[in-house]
């Protein structure tokens, strides 16, 4: 416990699901944690209240990662509030799954703005702040490794881009002792993709374990990568997918 004592973290999209679980795990390990939200202010403040109940500093920031300035601004506000930044978790994302001929230019712009440009801009801003030992941890998707059927072109495109970004960040920042990694969750029981949803049985059957994962199982990997035990892990893709891509 307290392996991250004194660290300062920002988790984008931290009001629910994987983001909320990650924020709470990081706080349990001793970090001060800021979370961003777009519409879920009440949920974000509930996460912050839980962080503060652990004796850590928490911060809820409204930020639309698809907006031009919001990603970098969230990084700057976190660093100013906490007196620095050690860990960036790029978790915020949107999913638009539809047949290729039904995807509009507006869909393309929105998904790429949040899932790719927002991640890039947040990482760029964080890189200017992170000290030696800093971490950039990005949440990708199992669909960057395996697309099991039609309808996933745009989402898979956006998540696949994060692999190249992560590898390039690892090379760009490695000389400063900053690590960059990307995690590919499989089917995870969240509000966006509940384990009792209409396609849940089919998704679970695609894993080798035959079940959905939990947000806390992904958060556990994030916490590991944020700690000293992962000091030699960078430029890597790590799957938390129950064998979805096996």
C-alpha cells in the first residue's frame, strides 16, 4: 500500500467506469488524483469525495477532450492545483459503432477529436510537466488487435492510432526517464457496455475466459504500470481482455 505516496495523477474521463475505478485505485496507493468529466459532474464529485475520504487530494475538472484547448488545460490545472504531475491516464473516449456507409463526417471528426487528438494534446502537455519516473498510460481497446465483425471501422481506427502514439512517446521521452504504455481492455462491465447488455453473451464468448472483465481489473493494471515495479515497461501494449485477442 501507498506505493504511489506523494504522486500526482490526472485521469481523463474519470467520473465512471474504468476511469473512476482507476482514480480510486491510484488514490488507494497514495496518489492525489484529478478526474475530468463532460456531463457527469455529480458522479465526478462523488469520486473526488471518495478520494478525499482516503486522505488524498482530489479534483474534478470539466473538460471536453474533443475541444481544442481542453486537454492541455486539464493537465495545466491539475499541475497547478497539486504542485506538479507524475501520472497521466488517458482514459476519456467515445465509441461510435455503425456500418461503414452510415458513418458521417461529423462522426469521424468527433471520434478522432476525442480518442486521438485529445490523447495527443494531453500527452503533449503532460510531457512538458512530467519528471523523471513520470508515466503516460493510455486506455486503448481490444478492437485495436481484433475486430470480430462489421461496424467497428471508426472505433478501431481511433484506438489503433494510440499504439503508434505510445511507441513514439516511449522513444521521444525515454531519455528523460518517462514511460508510455497502452492498455487494451476487452469486454468490460461498464455503463457503456454492461455485462447484461444485448450483445454481452456474444462478447463474453469471444474471450477465452468466457466472461466480462471488471473496471477494477483494468485499474489494477494501470496502478501496476504507474508504480516502480513497471520502471522497465515502456512502449508496450498490455491486454486486459480475458483472452479476447488470443
